[in-house]
C-alpha cells in the first residue's frame, strides 16, 4: 500500500505532507471504492485512472440539476402515456353495464383510492344507508335506532355519501365509517356488523326509549360551523329547495 501511494505521489506531484496524513489516505480509499462500484463488473479502475477522473474539468457536456428534474418528469409522463396507449384498452374486458340499486341493496359503501398509490386512507370504508330502507319494526324502533346511532345519524343525507341532493329526508340517514384495521375488508365487516347490531337492538321491545327526545346538538354544531345562515329563523331542518318552488309560478304552467 505504501509503495502504491508513493508511485501515485511521484506521478501527480502531491506534497508528501498530504500523503503522510491519515485523513488523506482514508479519503483516497473511500473515493477509489466509490469509483470502483460505479464501474462495470468487467472493468477495474487503477489509481491513476481514478485521479484522472477526479481531475477532469467540466466540459459543458451535461445538463443542470433542474434539467435532470425536467427530464425525469418527461419520462414519467411518457410512462403513463404508454400505459394509456397499451394497457387501458385491456380494461374493456371488465366493463359492466350500470344497474341502479334495488330495494334489496340499500346500503352504499364508499371507499377512497389514490390512483394505485399506497395511502393509509385507502383501507377506510364508509357505509351510508337511509333509515327508511332498514328492516325496522315500527316507528318506535326507528326512534330507538336514531337514539342509538347518536352523531352517526343525521336528518339530511351526508354530502359525500353519493346520495342526490333532492333525496327525500324522511327519517334521516346513518353513516358508519371505520379505518382501524389494516385491511379494507375488515373495516367493511366491522361497519356492517355494527349496523346489524343497531338494527337488532332497535327491534328489541324490552326497552323502547320512546320518551327520550332526539339529540340534535351535533346537527346544530355542524350547521353553525358551516356559516351559511341555516341556523337562523328555524331553517336548520327546513331550508327551502327547488322542490319547494311553486310549479304554478313557472312560465307556461296552467293556473
């Protein structure tokens, strides 16, 4: 090792005091190891070649860091364009005609997706269903179900539930979400089991809670935070919509 360093010192005229320091020797060894890893398996760099690479000046034959970032973005765009051109037509085999949900499938299941990217929220599952479509015994069972649901029950349909804004409210909607488990199927199973337990408990006639009024504090708090004026003049649960507009006022209607 000492003889090799001596030859390198004589060929490149490095001062001997620089070679004598242990830090210079460690720096030379680390640099040689990095350059050796970058080389191909069948090629080995000598010490002279390593110093030549370090002494090479910039010849304006490469782009800047911003240029490399732009090229990387272009490669990423080309990657997705190739997917659209060659892989997307294969999805036609999985095409299914749209069928509106029937009365036998009243439950709406909502999920999140980030275009195939991993994200903790992709395991979350949200179940939304109208209380009128649940197998509840009578109006007393409906009232008990609303009490048991607590803040999960709202008189109006949730905004992100996939339910139209003109849907009739009637006895309200229930929304149950879960993201505590590592698998999406486990979260959906928990939400479904919780809904079944609420229905079974509401149909139980041992305790009816018929004298207990509904707690609407969560509804009032949500409306107040929205700051849209619905908490004024009794409009909390009866805000006018297009369905309330008199049809006889429309142009061309018969009086």
